[in-house]
C-alpha cells in the first residue's frame, strides 16, 4: 500500500462504546498517535480524521462516500458482515477482521453454556434465589446430565470451532465438524462433513454449536426444518450471530418441546427486546453477546492491529486475517 502513512504520520481512530482500546494502545508506548470515540455521534464527527480505524459495531458504509484519510480498517471482532467489501475495495481501503481475538473466550463460553444446561446451573441459581433446596429426583429425564459420551456437531470450524472441538474431546464427547473443506478439519474431529450434508446430521447429535460467521450461506442455517429434525433431547448453542438461527422457529420449537433447550449469546436484534419470549424460557440460558468479552480482549485486538501495521509498512500484499 504505497499511500499508507509512515509511522510518524499515522493516526489511529479507535471506536467502541466500552472497550478501552486507545488507553491500552497508549500503554504499549509505540509513539503512534491515536484517539477514541465512545458513541455513534462522536464517531461520525471524527471518522475522516485517521488513516486507520479500529471498530466494529459503529461502522457505517456511507463513511466511504465522504472524503477521508481512511486507508485501513481493523475490525475489533470476528464478524465483518456489516462491511461493504466491494465498496471498500473500490475506495482502496483495506479490511482485516479480528478472527482469533476471542478464540479462548468464545470457546470457553460455548462449553460453559453446554455445561450450564446439562448440569442445570441456571435452575440451581433460580432455586438459590428462592431459598429452595431441591430434593433428589426419581425422574431420570429431569435430572442433571453428563457431557461424556454425548455427540456435539460444530458448524464453523475456524479457530473458535476448532478449540470447541478440543475442549469437547477433553470432556470425552464425540465431535462432528462441519466445514466446506472437510480435509482441513479431518484430524480435529471424529467425523467431518460439508454443509450440504447437514440434513442427515441433525437427528444424530446431542448438541449443535454454531461458531460460524454470518454469511448468505449461514443465514438461518438452523431453521424450522433443522429444529424439527433434531432430537427432543438435543440443545442448540449459538455463540456465532443471531442471524444464523431462525429466531421465530426457535421460539416455536422451544414452546413445543422440539428440542431440550438452548444456550444463546447472540440474537437477531440486539439488545434483545424486553418483549421477546426468549427471556422467559426455563430451558434457555441467555447471555447478552458477552461470549468474547474478557479482561484480555483489548490486548488481543492490539496484537493483531500491530501485526497488520507492520505488514502495511513493509508493503506486504497479505494482511493477517485479511478480508479486503
């Protein structure tokens, strides 16, 4: 990138409502100028000032319609479906995502949701609030369960999905991986299949874990037909994007007992409306898109950013996690 500013001339715009990116970047003492905006209005006002933007949810594609110094966007998350890639390429603005930045956090969270549902931790917490000591249970179907021996199907075998697979194997589970290139994951899973083979897989699994990006191919990949095909004892775990699940079909399936329950970190609309039925299901553990949020998050984003800045200064064609 011949028109990318030298280090002494570079300014970086961090834009996020909560993550303390500029503060943690300045602690690295790189000598690079930076600033942070904390809301949409402030971000809009200062968007054209910097050659590098580090952001995710605040992004708007119409930023590209105005004169700007922008040359590179480092997404501070794995998802990048909000970015118009063709428009970025036309404006000669490079784009890289944060894939792997929350690999440990999100895969830990997926296992936590699986364990929470099988061990009924959410039920125990509700009982705690009511000062209720639950007696021993005779009904086998009502008892807590174990992960060992269960089958988990992971849709999206990138960095996060691969780590979910490793953790699941540590819990002595059978792992089915779904990815277009099955050869790339053959050594990581017990069985590997392409998305086209999903119809025959839904009935076989105890858990479906979504760790895929939201793309036209994965939008509503778990729809009414998929839920109907799953065993009534199976659970859905979504740590991907809300749009990967037909939310109306999921609500109907939970009401009908089509599946045993769900662990949900992402929803179609966020924040989730107070009127959504998802809040009230006893067999749902709902977290507010916090799977990737840990005390290490900012440092992980900055590690990727600095790697890509070095590549841009060296004039390399390929970025780390390059999208455009």
